[in-house]
């Protein structure tokens, strides 16, 4: 009963939060030889024959001689073990999750319901096209909707995540310059200093050199620095708008014109797309390639039970380079089919057609909200962020280095530099104390241009009461720090299932499998 009450500790009346704490026993350590949780029925003689025939078609080096090393536990033990793990963790369904730039908003259950329908679960990509017309129609319409929302001419749904979308987009950029016979010259891509870390990584993976340009005093692209960096070597520029500081680039058309003047392509990092839906389109800003984190913007947050999806949109003259296949529609025969006719394609970037369940969630989300609803999503996300920014910027020890006196978009970056300098309470300490109050911390120490950064994105789904709870905890941290009670913050968290970990040891000596744990214990 005590454990149960601890789990229910976050009470609305007294604001108490205590996370469930259960013995940290691995499922392997519960194993008892001979204990069975589920028994598979014996095969019939006919099924045995089918199995033996199947074995003969498989290469011997792929056959396992012994059974997999699985724990031997009862069904009850399995249920209790994983239920307790769920009680010891934190997710967007548990509470506020203002993880800046990750758009960790609530996932409407109607989207999960659609994705779990039997008709969607039981299809296979090798089925004949005439047996999956409904699925192909969903993908076809989703691609059309994403194209309309972004101002692009064509969209691929293949990429499996946002970073994978980046890779796909830059490979399309590379293929374009190759088709123009200038890839030997065009070997540089410009990236702002406030960009997501995946941007320079993608640039390197695709064989280009990253040219980093600084932000100006307003947190936006320094136009003079951009002009001085652009040469005939410039293949393109990666940019998100609003940027990572939550600020909309006021000179976006000038930026895109500068890149286009040297036959460069503009790449739109769609991580912050939640801020602009129905208001402005990347294509209208001058972008040539766009990736979407639809698992963030359209219904499935990180850790939402599976993979993500990072569709990529392009302007008309880049459509020939899109991955194959794309879903096409023959209006004469009213038939959806897979089109492999992209002669300059970069090829496949993922097996089959993409992560279909995530695409189906996004389709449901867009269909349910419509254009008016999606526009409202962005409006509320921006309103919540501006309210939080105005309140937090007034708290002693905190500041908003960029854009404090102007409106932000869907997120803002708060700095605890003053608090750290005067009390030694760091952004990391703040994050741990937030956990003790039942609130997931925001992104910390990013972007790198902001010291002691707290990157906060409330999203559109949180009510004002929860946002006010977060703001009040920040106020409490300031009061504790300046009243000489900083130990209360530095010792946090104490109410969570796992206390403060040794970050250095976790990074240098990770134990991520039972096999590694057994080896360590043996040594």
C-alpha cells in the first residue's frame, strides 16, 4: 500500500510528488529454471513438415542451435515486473514535458486507436497493390497534405526519423549538384551556430564541409557574416525558422536569395514546424527542401512507443531525385500504385514505404484537426511560450539573452547564468529539482551560445495551471538559492525512483545489457 500511495503522490491539492520505488531487480535475476509463463501448443505432424522444409531453405549459419537465453518466469512475474517499471518512469502521459525543440506534446489517443486497427496492423508491404489500396490512399493523401502545409511540390514518406530526413534531404541536394556537374566545386554547406547538432553531422555524413556562421545580437543569422561566407563552393544552407532560440528570422527572404544567387539550395530543418502551421510555409520563404518531424508535430512524441518518421518535401525541379517508390494515383482507373519512375532518384533510404503506423497517426491527427485546427495548434503553442517567457524572465537570477523584449515563437531559451554566478546553482541542478516536483526538465545546455541554457517548449496541449506550476517552481528555486538553502536544490532529486546519477561514469562506463552486467559482477 505504501508503494501505491507513493506512486499516487502527485496530488492536485498539496502538490506532493513521489515517484514509485520498487526493488531494482532485473527480469533475468527473477529467472527460475523450469518456470513457464506461456506454453506454445505442440505442432501437428503437418506443421512439423512445414517447419522442417523451412529450415532446409535457410542457410545453416543463420540457424540457432540452442534456444535464446530468455528469463524463465511466470506470466504474473512478467506483468508485475513491467507494470512496476512503468510506475518508475516518466512520460508525456504522466506530466508536463517541456523539452525544448523536441515538441513533447500530448499524443491524442484517437491517433493510437487508428494505428492499432486490425486492418492497419495486419498488412504486409509485399502484398499486391490491389489489396492495400486503403493504405496507399492514406500515404498518398498524407504526402499531399504535407506538401500543401510546407509549400513543396512533392513529398517522400520513407525516412524513419528527423535525422534520417535530414540525411535524405542533403543527399537530394548532393544529387542535384551532381546533375549540374558542379559537385566537385560545391562542397560546403552553411549552418548557423544555433543549429541542431544533427545538422553538421548530416553535412559530414553526406560528404560536405560545414561552414558555421555566428548569430547576431538578436539571435538571428548575421547577414554580413553570411555574405562573407558564401562563395561558389556553397552547395546550400541548413536552417530552421523559427530558429533554435524560438525566434523567427526577419530577413529570411534575403537569406534565401543570397544562397540562391550562387545556385545553392535552402534546406529547412522541420524540428520547429509546430510553430508555423497555417501561418507561413517554408516554400514561400524560399526553401527548396523540407523535412518534417511528424512524430513530433503530428501526434507521436519521442518515446511514444516506437519509431519516428521524417518525410521530406522538395520543390518541383527536385522531384526526380526523391527516393523510390512514391505513391501515385491513376484517376482513370481509380487506382493507387507504387511509382519507381524517378530516373535520377537517390534510391531507397529505408526498406518498404516508411514507418506506416507513425504515418497513420499523423494522417489521423491532420484529418481530425483540419487546417483551422492546425493553425490553432501553432497559435496556442506560441501563446504558451510567450506567457512562460514573460514570467520566467522576471525571476531573480534568470534572463532571456536573445529576444527578451520581443515575442518568441513556440519556445524560448532561459539562461541561469546569473543564478549560477551568484549562488552556484546550475542549469543541471534546476533540472533535478524540477523532477522532485513532478515536472520533466527542459532541454539544458543547448543551444551552446547561451550559458546555463534552459530551452523551454510548453507546446499547445498544456493548460495554464500546469504552466503556472512550472513557473512557480522556478520562482521557488530562485528563493531557495538566494536564501542560503541551495543544498535542497543540489541534493535533488530525492522523490524519484532513481536519484542523481554519476553523469561522467554513465558516459565512460555504460552498462547497457545483462551480459555486460554479468561480466562486471564476475570481474
